[in-house]
């Protein structure tokens, strides 16, 4: 949205797009949205963090010293605070 000219061109292209193309694009988008749950996003995000953390330490994140479960939910539960985990 920071590129005003680019946004204007994209909106103009959308208004001029044939109905069939709009429907096909909408169906494709909805298919992706329906398959992408918050749980899947969260799992993918945590996996990416674990991978980045392992790479920054120079080790394979799936190696023998890796911890497959994230510790923060345990810490939150043990702290006695009522935290919402999304």
C-alpha cells in the first residue's frame, strides 16, 4: 500500500478484469485460505523459528540435541498466569 501508483494500477486492473478470471482467482484464493488454519500457521512459524535458531548456532535443528517441543507453553503454564495461547 505504500506504492500509490502501483496500488492504483492494481485496482484499475481488478475493475477491468473479466468476470471469469475474477471467479477463478477468487476460488484459488479461497482454496488456500480454507486449508490454512491458525494451528497450521503456528506450527509452521515455530518450525521456522527452530530452524533459524539451529542455523544460528551452527547445528542441525533436527539433530540429536534438538528439543522437539517448544518450552514456552510449559513455562507459561508453570508460571501460574492465565495466558491465552493462540
